[in-house]
C-alpha cells in the first residue's frame, strides 16, 4: 500500500509525459494499464458502494461488456478492457484525493502535460514551416502532410492541445502574481499551443473552446467577479485570428452556399448510422458488422472517400447507440450529466470545461474508439473525476499553490 502511494506520483508524470512520445503507442498503453493497477492497489473495495453518482459509469461498462461478450470475437477482450479503463477505473480516482502526494502535485502534473503538448506544438510548427515549399500555405495539403508524416489524426491532437490550453489557463489564473520569467514561459507556451491548434485546425475543438470561454464568462459574471477587459480582448482576438488565418472557414462558408449538406461525407455517415440504429430497433447490434453494413449503405452515395477510407459513424453518441442500443446511450449521457452537475456543484470549473470539450468533440468524432481518444479521456477522469465523486471532506477541487 505504502509502496503504491510512492509510485503514484512518478507514474502519473509518466502518463502525462507519454503524450510527448505519442508515436510509441505501446508505451501509452502500458502507462494506462500501470495507472489502472495502481488505482486498484490502494482502493478499499469494502468502502466502495454503488451510488447515483457512479451507477451510470458501472452500467455503461456492463452494457458494453454484455454486447462484446454476446457477439464475441478476437476484438472483444480488447474492447472490454478499454471499457474498463473508460468507465470503471476512473471511479477509483476518488481515493487519489485522499493522498497528499497527489493533491500536492496535481498542479505540477497539469503543468507537465502542458509542457509536453507545447513541445509537440513546437515540433509541428517547425515541420509546418519546413514544409511550406510543399503545401504553399494550402491548409488541406499542410494538414494532410502533418497527419501523414506524424501519424496522428488532426482532431485528436487538437483535443490534446485544447486540454493543455485549459490546464494552462487554470494554472495561470493569477497571472499577475507570477515573476517575469514565469510570465514569459507561460506566454510562449500559450503561443505554441494556439499555433498548433491553428495549424491542425479542428473546427469542433475550436468551437468547443469558444463555447467554454463563453460559459466561463457567464459563470464569472453570475458570481459578480470582475472580468479583465484584456482577457476578453485576447479571447476575441484569438477567435478572429483563427478564422482569418485558416482558409478552412472561408471555404466552409463557400461550400454551404454552393452545395447541400447532404453532399458531405458527414451526412452520409450520420444518415447511414441512423438507418442501422432504426433497423436494430434501437437495441444495439453486432459490433463486428457495423462497418460492413455502413459500407453497404454508402454505395448509393457514389463517394470515393466513403468507400476508400471506410468512414465510421463520426459521432460518439451514434457509435454507442449502434453498439449498445438506447440503454447504452442513456447510460453514457447520464455519465456526462453527472460530471457537469457535480463539477458545477463543487465549483470545479476546470473539470467542467474539460467535460464540455469532450461533449462537443463527441458530436463529430468517435473519440473513444481510438487509443488517442481513450488516453485523453482516461487521463482527465483519473486526474479530476475523484474530486466530484467524493464526500464533502474531499469533493472540492482543492490544489496547492503552484
């Protein structure tokens, strides 16, 4: 037990640091497994009781495990293990908040993650500049080259970057109090993170950050807290800069005027997913057949992209409806509701922001079917879920001075 407590700090640093070497996926998997085992090792199971807070998490796991077992295949064990990481293991993070070694270093762990992503963004920025002769500032070609050579999907890296921005914003809430060297460091980190976000430019992630900023603004106003005009200007400036520097948004507007949404791959993916859900009577289906049936549904669309890349449902809510039916969808939505409700109740606005970011990202991507998505979701829940599930003595998101 004491040995496990001593290990938790370096293991969590290695977990957040694994984002820097994302291309070694095995290491990331190992760190998630080791973290899970550590959480299990100092969990007092006789004190662990089912409650209205954790019931949706447990129900989600058991529903998915049932379907994966019912339609057993070579993938089933892996998928059950991933569901365990997503829905059960994070519940044990409640015990992390009873460890002084964790609460004392939580801010530093956030900072380590933000540093890792800042360094990644520095690499992406250098790569982007070096690749200018190939892409000539064409956004689509630049992003394709980044994804092809660096082997990470733009939506997932943008999600990682957005989480780092939220972590860093939380760390620098008292920016004026820091020394000049720290102010310079934080400013450079923000610049790198926003550069990476603009280069990869995932629309739903950027929209998510804008919505989160608006919600935080309203919450501060409701609590009669003064809001820096400089901060508002910086947020507005960042939004305008992203829109103007990226040709993507201008081309999106042009597409809406010249084409119908029904001509997009997103419409095909969503409409075909909805058809499969209806055909299964909203009860879920064999997960091994989902992609095959989607591909069959795509045929009338005569789209090379749909047939070549085997497009999935591109919506996490539809994905869970396909795999576990309406009961799984309701359980998953209940999880999100619990997170939002108790994050607000405990004034844990960082976790609230992260949860909203995932809620929005789930609309356009199956975030939780790839390891990069599982990693970010697992990391955030391990770090913060315990702060809202605990009793009144340790449910508040309390942190030591950074």
